[in-house]
C-alpha cells in the first residue's frame, strides 16, 4: 500500500491524526498499528515512532477512553451464575469465540496499560509487567491476567491442533461441551477474571480520571 511507504515525519503525522480524531476509521487504524514491530531495516525509526505514539496517546484521555470503551463493548461469555453465554452457528451448534470474546480483551487491556506505563513493549506479558512496574497494576493482577491469557491460548491452540488432525477448518469457535470439566471450570474462571479487570480498566481510563 503506497500510503504506508512514508517518511518518519509522515508516520508521526498519521499517529497524531488518528489519536486526535477518535472517529471509527481513525480508531481502527490506530488499533492496527499500535502493535507495530521492526522486522527489517533501521530499528531506531520504529523506536522513535513508538515513543511519539506513547507520548501522544498517554496525554489524550479521550483516545484512551475510546479504546477502552470499544474493547469493553465485548464481554466475556459467562453469565451471573457462571453459565456460558453461547452463540449458535449455521448448524445451530452453540459455541463461543475464544479469541474475540476473551484473548483479545486481555491483549487490548494490556495495550492500554502499556501506553499508560510508557512502555515500548508490544508483547502482552511485557506490557502487563510494565504496568506493575509503573504501579498501574498490582502483582496479583499481573498473575491473574497472565495465567488466564496463557490458559486461554492453550485451549485455543489445542482446539486448532485437533482441527488440523481431523482435517477440519481452523477457527476460534469453541464448543464448551467438547472440553473436559477441568477446562470448562478454568474457562469460567478466566472469563470472570477478564470481566473483573475490564471493570477496573474502564474506571481507570473512562471515568474521568485521566491516564495516570
């Protein structure tokens, strides 16, 4: 895409515009590029751009609140009495999307905490660690979120591995009844952990308190 073949100053302008204008297209663009990594070339250019992003975003409480509100619009699929809240597929089979409804929610919270902590990290675990170091999260919060993230990815990858072995189409759609009782119980626990931390992140980033 010719638009992305641009100078550092032009890229800084992109980020400034996306963060300043919290319309849907701007938020979509910014969320895609918040996790940029250097693959080839001068890594210092990416470092400079990331620092520009962090400085611009952390001082814009409206941008941070918008990102958090968009993330919180998706709730973990568990009800008040720990029952799974499922969707029906084309064959009327109930499922939950473990990536969209769980894993991504941790990634998005970690991304916001990473910006608030002024961390250059793009890894979810590292962003959460940075939030602890910046006194934005407690050590027990890091443990809960990181363990939930590890468990959820394990369920997702095991599900996809079974699909590969059975020559089935890969997806993130999990049917709880296909899991063991141990997995279902831990899945509920992970969803409740996400829901709890979503509330905390909403209060921090969307309740008029600013970023820090």
